[in-house]
């Protein structure tokens, strides 16, 4: 169905008609001029992310359901990174005429799946037209007790530096997808130059072989917010002193924490967690796997610091790795390589404005 048949409000009604409120802080959700939220005795956390077609995602290989899931998760991840609990999101979309009502329903399936996983309410948003492709803007609202909120500025000398999960897999997934896309379009160009209609017809069913690389694709196409790690830290009685999610790359996020906390750090290459598929893909592409883990981005793992006294507690938490420690500011941010050489860390993660 063409979206124009429903109009803006008809589309919104169709996408939100079955949404059920989950949180007591949601007094009124979608359907009025404003959502009404109630947060007695809590600090309110608000974060916004914008995703632009051609900059943040490529619909050549990105499924709309996964895109909806990821769009919600990258915002939910920001609230977890403040040690908070996500409660509501608003969703704004700019759509070109190539999208149908069914396309948007698929997008919302992914969006709602992500929200259901973390008990988040969809409480409003906006839709408008676009001449340049799909644009997605999501705002996530969360809550936390004042004393529980973790900022980037709290790291102290001798604190331990930790990360969840593994790093570099999302970036390797992107490289894999871009490589196969390039191969596909190269074959299409060759077939067109030759006027080979049979080859063009076969290419319409082109299916790359991703066997053995499924994990890399999942990490790129379906991001996961690490609320499970926040829960484990709470259970262990650990309150991080500083925390961020890793969206632009480990090196960039470390630099943010160190700059805002007025400290330095020493990170050990041998301790950076890297999945086997990531290492294999980096070798296949003749790339340095440590560079990919440091600068790749889109892992949405948690980077955080804890007091040195929590060392034994951290060691008991699955899927968390100690990668270094905080030092004096004048010592800078240092990477210690496997052969004990030392290099200054540089913020070489992804920059959306370049």
C-alpha cells in the first residue's frame, strides 16, 4: 500500500495501534499532542540518535526489520551506558516515496522487538517526507537514582579499565558486506557492458556465501545493548566510576573518558577481546585485527572503569575483560603491544562528519 493512501496520522495509527504500555512512568503514550511521563524521585536520562541512509546504513544489504531493531538498540545502549534503565522512546521518520506501508510495518516489527526485550514503551514521534532517502531519529528516555548515574568524567588513577563482549566484529561485518556489494555491482557492470541479459537475470538472485561468518553479520546488522552486563554489575555490587558504550571505536571512547576525567590510561593489546571470526576475516582482508578492534566502532559493548578493589568481583563476571588501568593525566593514553612496545593511543574511530 502506498503511504499516501493512509496519510501521516493514518500511518502512525497503523504502526502504533497494538502498542501496550509497560511502564508505570508512562502516563500517556502515542496518540496525543505529547506523551505524558511521570518520574517521581528519579533523575531522567534523555538521549537522541539520528540514522541517515547512505551514512549510517545501506539498504542494499540492510533488512528493514533489523534496521528498526538496531535503531532502537543504539539509543537504549546510551541509557545503559549511564547506568540507567530505559523506559520510553519516540520515533521520527522521514520517508521517500519508494517505501510502502508494509515496509514501515516491517521496520516497526524490529523496533518493537528491541523495545519488548528491554521493556521500553514507544510513546510518540513524527513522520514526514524525504527527497534523499530514509532518515530515522529516535529519542530514548530513561531513569536512574541520582547516586547511581555514571558519567564519563569519574575515572580515577589506579582504576581498572574493562570492556564487555568482544571488539571489531561489527566493523568486520561491514567490510564483508561492502566487499560482497562491490563484487555484485562489478558483475552487474560487466554483464551490462556485454549486453548479457541471462547473466543479469541470474544476478537478480545473487546470494553471497557467508558461511562461517554469520557472527560478523549479526554484530553489524543487529546490534545488541548490553543491559545484561549492567544487571550483572548491580548483582555484584559494582558501581563503575566512568562508562560509555563503544559506538565509534574503543580508542575514541577511551580518549573521551580520559579527557573528561583528566586522567591517562595503559591498555594492553593482548587483553583486548577479539572473536575468532573477527581475526580470520581481518587476515582474509589483510587488515591488522588490533587496529580493527580499536577503531572499528558499532560494537555497542560497554567500556567502563572500576576501583581496583573490585578486581576480584570483575573476574567473576562472564563476558567482561580487564584490558588495562587508569594512570596520571601527564602519562597520556598508551597502548602496550604484545611485544611490550608502547604507542600513544589516537582517536581514530568513526567520525560521521567526515
